[in-house]
C-alpha cells in the first residue's frame, strides 16, 4: 500500500489526496506535524530532505516521490484512468499551466515557512499575514478566472466535463481564500467549479478540516 506523508493543513497534500481518491488508489497517510517542526526530525528528513510535505512512498521499492505536481504526474503516468490531463497536447499544456498558476505561483507564498519569516524578519502580525495571503490568492484565482473566461474551452470544470489536475490545485486555494475572508462573487467560473468540487465526496473528503488532527473549530 502507498504511504502519503502529509499534514491536515497542507494544501499540497490535499491535492495528492484528491488524485488518489479519483484514481481509486488505496493508501495510508502518515501525519507530519509541520506546525510543530516534525518535518525537521531525522526520520522525516530521510524521507524528504527538503523538510516539506507531501512525500509519497509508492510501495515499489523506489525512493519516496516528492513535490505534489510531480507526484500527480507520476500517478497520471502509472494509473492513467481516470485521466487528470486531456489527451491532446495543447489541452495538456493548458491544464498544466492552470495548475502551475495555483501550485507554483500562488501556494508557495502562503506556506508556514513564508508566514513565519514575514513575522520574524518583517514584524508582520497575524492580520498583516492574513492580508498578504489573501492578496496573493486573489491574484492567482483572478488569473485562472480570466483564463477560463477567455479561452473558450467548453465544459463544467477547468477543462472539459471531468475533473482534472487544474481542479485539484484550484480547490485548495479556494478553500484557503474563503477561510481568510475572500469571496468568489467576482469569480463566477471558479465559484461554479468549487461548487462541483464540494458536491464530489472525493474532493470534499480531502479538505483540511476533515483530516485527523485538524482543530475542532
């Protein structure tokens, strides 16, 4: 059985959880307390020397996989059904581009080590850090909304009529944005896709607040 090293709050681990659920792959999750510094324990550094989650032990004897988008690509190549990427090269590039807006350009600015540095080096308080996070999420979501609106690609999801890699990346950022007081009022396409995700238990079950170890309130 595959082992996913994650944390309840990690949006990167969340997108891997969704991919595993969509593809019907059994796995066990091991929580790494990234808020308490467990990612720096020697035992976890042996799994991922970068000291971040997620990491995926695939059970095939190879070293653990790391970086969520790379893990998604590996899952797509080794478990191609249902597909997370379209069949045509242009469509695949588009979906990867949407995913990278969220996972590469937006999410890295929100992670604990960045929030901690904003406070320790620049004296930002919790309100300022929340505003920072909300600003970058708004920019990323706005870019995705604009792409969906102007590209003219039909379908209910980011690309076509089935959930794919871009939707996995979108869902976590939407949740974080709303948790910090953001609204989807000016983002109708994203609001529609987020509602589809909410209605799909494979997405909803991966939400941070539904994971073991998440706070009750």
